[in-house]
């Protein structure tokens, strides 16, 4: 089991000053994760998703992370591939440069974006999303491995061009894709891609989806030059030595994370503050959470509590066959100090058991 951190760069009450401080705080959190032995720092790409995700230029954030750390990997989770967001040549160039400068520490995930806010801002044609993603996804590993590249497709016509630089990792960085529904994981498996999945399923169902993904890898036709056999989940996480404090803050954080994500996943184009509660849960809600935590009644969606409870939650993911937990510790309602405490506590008192 690998343990990583996931950065949306959330702010529950943004100001210009707090937004600027957020970027500095996330860098400090990444440096601590490197010291603690975490596997990877994953950063999203979103545009215009106010409060939910201020990570609109992850390639720059990840470059700073790579420059200020020694061992931890840096991951795009994910690059938006429809070409109005990012032309595939620019993606290939930026990723290869980061792979070189990081010493071969890059993981690359891609996505399409379901948000109407992003699609409208970039004039993306929804009906073309899947086909655009597939065409660009096939192109990029070819750019990395061919000395002279050309392409003639539905969306792109590229004459013979030398795409430089080439990545350090041979033949190229591991390739992943976003998977908002684990039941769609076999589609990615047939392409030889690793899975970056939401965490919100019951134990048995998640285990079935992981196994279906593994089965789909057998005889797959990889879209890249290698197969990435890897299933990752992103649970909302807060682990503190004080169980009650972890539950109060962690439940508030996970509620903000999930509701904010749902807010931008609908059919509207919302602008401005997200109309959801930022209050702490009631004592009764905390008591109910503790009563079902790590039982068959609770979905595998979070890792919240003291180290003992966290180890039990992690074991459930491990038993389901998950390879990596990309922990959502930085949320809009969690202070920098608490996030740092959680990174350290998890690193010292949970990770060594796995």
C-alpha cells in the first residue's frame, strides 16, 4: 500500500491574501510529506471552481514541489486533455520537462472534466469530450517515443515535428486516468491505464470493482508503451491523536469536500460562494459516526479519527485490493496547522503498519 497526498487547493472563505497563503501552505505540506516518506503529491487541474479547487496551474505547483523535495513523486491528477484546455504537444513538452527536472519522479493522469463551469469557459463541445480525450491520449506517448512525430486524426493534423524534450523515465512516465465511478475502471484497464478513483463505495463492491479492473488488464492493448497496473482511491482524511477532535474537524472537512464537488458536477454553471454549511457537526452526528465507523454500515469514503481507527480504515482499503490511498487532507475547512499535524500523525503512527 502506498500513501500520497491530494491537493485541490480548497478555500472555504477565499480572500486574495488567504489564496496566496494557501499556495505557500501546500508547499510546506508537500515538504513535510517528503520528509515523512509519503509516495506522491498529486495535484488537480480545475478552472473557475471557486472555493472547491484553486489549482488551475498544477504544472507550476508540482515543479515547485519537485524542486523543494528529494524523494516524493509528483503526479498530475489530472491534466485536462480536450485541446481547448491543453494542446497535446504542450502537455507532452511540459510533462517531459518536469520528469527530467524531478529526476524521473513524474506520474501522469488525464481527465476530461464534467464541470459546466470549465466546459463553458473554454468553449468545450461536450459531445466531443470522449473522442478528444482518446485521440490526445494516444498521441502523447507516441510523441515521447518517436524521434519525428506526425499525426492525422479527427481533431489534430500535425506535420512532421520533433517533439522535445523526451522524458527521463523509459519509455515514459506511468499513465493514469480519472475514474469517477469504479465500475468504469475496466475501461481504463483495457487501455493499460492506472485508475484514480473516488472513494465512496462499500467494501465488497469496491473489491469487486478492483478485481474487475485487474481482470481487464489481462490481454489488454495498452494505449501507452507500458501497462500501469495500479488502483488508487482518494478518501477524505484527518488523523489526530485526539479522536474526538479528529472526528469533529474531519467530518466537517469531508462534508465540505464532497458537497463542493457535487456543487460543480451538476447541470448548472454556478458562480460565487458555494451554498453549503461550513459548521462543525453536532455531538450526536459525531457519536453516530463513531458508532458505525469501520463497520459494514460505513462506506469506504474517509479515514477519520485517531491512529488506531485510521489503521482499521486503511486495512479495509487494503483488503479490497487498493494499491494507493491519495489522502485528501487539505480541505477548505481544515487549517494549515491541523493538516500538518495530520500528515505527521498519519506518517508516524499509520504508515509504518503497512
